C-alpha cells in the first residue's frame, strides 16, 4: 500500500558538515517535544494548585512554540506527513467512540 505524502515544496539548504537552518530548527523541534513530555509529567506530579498552574502556563507556552516550529518546518518543506487512508480514520474513530461510550457507562 502506497501512502501519499503531504508536504510543501522543499526549500533547499547547503549540504555538508556545516549546520544549516534545517539542522537548527530540527534540533529545536526535538527539544521542544521533549520539554512538552517533561512538563506533562510535572503537571501530573504537581503538589499544589499554585505549582500546577505555573507548570500549566509553561506547558502551554512550550506547546505553542512547538506547534509554531512544526508549522514553519512544514511550510518550508522540511517536514512531511503521510496521508491516512479513510479506512484507518474510520477504524480509529470507531475504536475511540467505543472507548468513550464504555467510560460513559462506567460513570452511571
């Protein structure tokens, strides 16, 4: 099964041992993703409401930065995604809908 790639025209960068814009922004995106994961752990372990709110604010800022960096990389053609076939989307929706219904039944 061939999946379609969704991407923009790639902006070429210099090749070689020198770091280029794509290298820097790829590193930044990786760091922001790791920070998001770490702040998620902080949120689940916050000992009081004040601390939780501080972590949540930082998490939201980092999450916003991560999304902006991803969008920039996608715009420059440095990040592409696979188009999901409709059958996979329907399958996932059905699974999540069933899980949600199961949770709702447990609440009653």
